[in-house]
């Protein structure tokens, strides 16, 4: 038994990945707010977005810094967004989950980067209703390269059973992922006479398809649509209730769809093969009996 396969090696692996995720989460929380503001990510150093005063080192520590200042700037007293600690906690959790899913394989850092990208686009979309091309467009090329590696080195762990096996799946994922949303957007404009989803969502879904293949992106869209529908209906009911009570009005705002696309992609990465197997075993085989 090698060291990496031993219990000690696995424990060290989890701890290392969690630490990397913790540091990366701090970077992503900064990037999520600076990209929409078109401020360089690395410089200047961490500062309050309200008064622009630099933060003390202790106040800029991921997660702990936010709680130490009580969610407010020490100098001006303005609230500091609660999205900071959420990003900083979510990132290491996702990276640990990737390590659990893929272990010591080539796929592990690839899908760790993919998960980090999904965190970034999700919260940029929440903050600014935009999805950065700096993530989506390069991500398509990286996904195609991963498909090529998966085809040449099956032992890389990049192959997602039944869903993603080679570079052709990756290219198909880009075409299907982008094409489906373009088609839905055209249909929405023709039938509902309303603007559909933004083109940023199209590029994001194409990028996700490059990592999970054309079959995976279909499953991802189903998951994203289901989750988005449930959340959307809940929010509409909440707004209507608030409007009836006079607390708030139903302003008819659209919901950003990027976070649901990202969540759908992550669900496929972690559980896509199991979902397909469950469907085949529970529904298709059962229907053949009858």
C-alpha cells in the first residue's frame, strides 16, 4: 500500500485540500466583488468597499475576519456583505468534496478548478447579474483539452461514467450547452415577447458542457431548471405575500440563472453517473417488466 492510499495519506490529503480551499476562498470572495467593479483583483490590498480604507491583516482573514468585525467596517461602520464568509466557507467544502469524489487522480485538480470557477460565476452573477467571460471562454478550451486527456489517458479519472469519455463529448457539450439556451432564448422572445436569458448564460453553459459532455449537460439543464423553478416559485410567493401585507411590492425582477446552471453542473460532476444508473434501473427496467 502506497503512502497516498494509506489512511494517513488520505487524511493529509483532505487537510491539505481544505487549506488550499480556504486560501482560494479568500481570493474568490475578493474577485467576486472586484470583477463587477472592474477593479484589479490582486491590487490594491483588501479594503472596505465603502470608505476604501485598507483592512487590518486580522480583519482580512477569510471567514474569521468577517466575524471579528461583526460584519461591519471598523472605520466607517458600513455593513460588509455576508457573501464574503459564504464564499470563503463554500470553496473549501467543495474542494474537499472533489477530493472525496476523485481522490489522487488527474481529475481532482481539474474538477477542483471547475468547482472554484462555478463558485466565482455564481456569486458574480448574484452581485452584478453578469457572468465574466474571463471564466467562461477560457474554460471551454480547458474543457476540450481535458476531453483529449480523458481519451488518451483513461486512468486520469476525467471520464464520468456514461456521460463524458473523450474530446468529442466535450465539443458536443459546448454545442449542446450553448445551443439549447440560444434556442430557448429565441423561443421566449417569439412567444412571450420578453427578453430571455443573457448571452453570458449561454457561454457559461457551453463551458460547463465542455467539462461534462453533451449527455451530462442535458442532465445538468434538467437539474438547473428544476431547482430554479422551485426557488423561483418560492420567491414569487414570498414577494406576493409581502405585497399583500404592504411590506414590499412584486417588482417582477428576473432571477439570475447562472447560479442554477453552475449548481446543475456540479451535481452532474458529483452524482451524474449515479442519477443515470438510478433512472435506468428504477424506471426503464421497471417499465420493461410491465
